[in-house]
């Protein structure tokens, strides 16, 4: 819900990442919380999430709250 994020920084989460071809379920850790949305979309809470991909830490930006699963 906008203004009331469900997750906080350092929470470990599973999230779906859509690469334009398919959605992949990934494990990560919340790094940034955009509680009031992002530029151009103020209708949901967004998160920046660190995940490991091919042995490297990658920051996935602007993941909407509805893409995070518990």
C-alpha cells in the first residue's frame, strides 16, 4: 500500500523479475524502499533489491511490491 511499505531495508525476500521474455523467481535483500512510488508511477511501493546472479551481486531496481512473495 502506498506510503506503508510491507518490507524494510535488509529484509530477505523472494521476488519475481520480468526480463521481458519470462518471469524468474529470485532471492534477494531489500536495499532501498520507495514508499511513495517512483517517478512516473506513484501508485505502488517499489523496492531496489540486491540478488546474486552468476556469482555476482546485482541490484534490481524498481521492483513493485506486488512482485515480492513471502
